[in-house]
């Protein structure tokens, strides 16, 4: 399997987190569509980069793992027990766990992960040459 640059993945992860936090912090200055959907899409992109940083798997495996994880977190928001709501009330807990289920978030996660997987697959092919195509699709 082709190696991903851990330094580049860390940079992508930190940059994505900064963009996601910025999309919430400066929502009033952004176009409404971007302010509404960018944060959730970027959350999923950051999850993809985090998984790519932690595990040596194909783009497809990382994408499916990120999608399953993000969907699980979103469906977990249907559970509103006091103990988990207290976690969600903190800034970091709210960023990681979210607050309430939204169907549109599932679309955002799917789009964000598809984007990150496309970038990842393109980068792996570009840096490894023609033989990388087989590794990326596994």
C-alpha cells in the first residue's frame, strides 16, 4: 500500500479544523448556504483525515469508516440522556458529538467524505504513479 505523508495529513487535519471552527465563528459574514452546511461537511472531512492519520488502510476503507462513524454520531444525537447532554454542553463535546439530529447533516457528511476521499485518491495516484491505482481502490 502506498504511504501517505503523516505531516501532510496532520496539516490537512489542522487546516480543516480551523476552517470548520471559522465557518461557525464567522457564519454571519458567510453566504447562508456556506454558513449552514460547511461546518458539518468539514467535520466529516476532518474525521477522514484523522482516520487516515491513525490507520494504514485504503482510501475506500477510510471513507467507509468515516461515513459509518459520522452517521453513528449523528444518529446518537437522537439519544438525549442528561449525562450525554452534559458532555454536549461543553464546547469540545458539542463539536464532537453535536446537539440534535438533522437529516441534512448526513448529506453533508457524505459530501465531505467524498471530497476528502477524492483528494486522497488523487494525491496517492499522483505521488505514486500508475501502480497506485490498484492500491487506492482496494
